[in-house]
């Protein structure tokens, strides 16, 4: 299922090499955190969240075969603005 998530996110992200995927499994529940570059947030989520919603629907339909429940969280990677004196 992670390959499907990577494929869909990679299709819409301008910088797919900067995307991080953090997977945490707790029994039948799988949390997938997708950490994106700030410039890619709008492209991957889509207008009114349509792309994110479609991704969640695809994963929900495919996860029934694995008997697991996937939760997808999309977050922005924060750029550190360090000022050194």
C-alpha cells in the first residue's frame, strides 16, 4: 500500500525526492505520515482537498485485502531559519 501512496504523491509533487514517509504500525492500524516541501503542499492536497480525499479513498479500498486500516496524514516540512551570530 505504501507503494501506491508514494506513486500518487510522487505524481503531484514537484520535488518527489524531498518527500518523507513515516510509517507506524499498531496492530491492524497503520499510520502513514507524508512530510512534504512547503511548495508541494497545495499540489498534493489539491483544491478543496480533492486529491488527498481521493488518495485516502484509494488506500481504503485497497487496504481491505490486507485487513488493515490506513490513516494518512499530510504535513509540511518546516524549513529551519537559523541565524548565527
